C-alpha cells in the first residue's frame, strides 16, 4: 500500500534481503528496489515530480577509497574496473532497452527514507528513461 510507514527491519524482511544500498536491480528476478531520500541534506538529489507520479533518482557514486575522497567530483560509473555493469549501468541499460524496443518496463518498488530506520513505501514505478546530467563537477546518472 502506497505511503505505508514501515521500519527498516520490516522492509528488509519483505524483500528477503538486507537492503544496504540505494539501487537494487532485479531482486528475486521480478522487480527492482530503490531506496531514496528527499530530506534536507540528503546525499543525492532524488526528487518526486508530477504529484508523486514521477521519480527522478540519482545513481550511485563511486566507492570511497583513499584515492576517491571527493566523490561528488567523480562521474558516476556505468561499469566496474573489471568491466561488469554497476547498479547504475543495470538500471540505465534496462531503461534504454525499454526506450528502444518497447515492451514491459522494469518494475521498481520505491521506499523513501523519512528518518533513521523509518521508511515510507511509495509504490511501484516503471523505469522508462535514464540520462546523465552535468553539474559543476561531474556527470551524474538519472533514472
């Protein structure tokens, strides 16, 4: 049920997984999961538009390492250093395949973080587009 308030534990139990990252492509093969935040000072520029009907989700940053300290200045990757798709790449590929070929778009269950450990289920969205946006420092992926 959309706008249902649930705990992090309940959310993870429903998915049968420990949801630690914001993008989770094709969990159990039939849908993906996105964890988002529109709170002030959120790490990513996620937003809801069209009275909550459209979600614009900013992809994952590169992992923080001793070499990668300023994550918001590094382009968000589509592939890992070994060449496999990142979660960014998986979502982007699914959106672009849908745009090119039609068919059924990827179903994405979305949860919005309200505060630590408390989430709101926002419903199922369809992944129909993806792109990169350039800011003053880098390219960020949007879906």
